[in-house]
């Protein structure tokens, strides 16, 4: 597609449930990023992939958060045993190359609400 | 880690007015981007500007990398310019973007 596509746009889950969020990057983009945006704050980095390799996961807040990109294209962010503090917008971004001097393009995000 | 400070935090304008938003960062960077987050939450790329000056219609941006700041100029503002403007930087050796807290702009008719 023309842009980064994320699904679902909205997700409501009960505390303790597992959720999976999907990201389709721009075709041909090597790098893929996940960010978390709490209400009223700027996005914060979670993790980064170059093709299928997860090169940086320093931003993942706990071991309940897991991301994968098995074929170097679509990525899934999984949150196990969700907690209320996981409520946020989860943004995916992709960029063309493996060098840092490439702009990142963002999807519309998934708004996650944990009840 | 690198610190990104944006000012002002809030800005209210009448339609047609001009404004300048500022972004200061605490270390040298490889990448700097300005984004507009509209009321629907979409994060729109405005500029990729690690240094120099760029213009796109009523918007322009200047980054002075040696002095560690960037400015976003909005001229003849319109109500559709309302939203939050974020500056984000990328430091050498790291691929992640570090965002400021944003400037919330409200343009009244």
C-alpha cells in the first residue's frame, strides 16, 4: 500500500487478556519501529527491526511485551496478561534503508484500552 | 540519553497569524523530523531536516545543527493547522527517534 497500515484501529480488552497488534510497513522498507504514545505525551520507542532481525528492544517495558517480524515485512506486537497501564496508542513506523539518515513514516496507530 | 525540549507547550492563534515553534536538543543528531499530529491522532511527516532550511507551502523549517536547535515556521495559519507539533531526533549509533513533548497549537476562526 501507499502508507504504513495498522490493525485494528481500536482494541478493547479486559485486564489479563493477551492482545496482538499488526503493522504492514511501506513496501520495500527495510526498517520497522514500534512506539507507544500515552495520552498527552510524545511517542516513546519500544523496538526496532532491520528486515527480520530485532536489533533493539530496549524500550519494551516488560517481558509481557513481545514483537516479531518473521519474514521481514509484516510485524506483530503482542502484549500478554495486559494491565491497565498498557492503555495507550501503539504506533508503527517504517523507513526505507538501514542507515539512520532516512525519515520514518508512521501509521495511524492502534488505540488500546484495557478495562 | 538525548533530551528534546519544545516551546511553547501551548499556543493559541487567530486565523491568519504567523508563529514560530522551537525545538532544542542536547546532543548532536543524525536526523531531525517535524510532525503534525492532527485531532484524529494521525502523525503526519512535515519535514526531514537534520540541517539547513526547507519550505513547503506555508510551512518552513530551519535546523542549526551546530547550535542544537530547530525552528518550525507557520505562516497565515488556518484552523486545519490545529493539533500537536512534535520534533523528534535520532542520535548517531541509535535508530530510534526521541520525541519532545510537543507544542499544542489551536487556531481559532
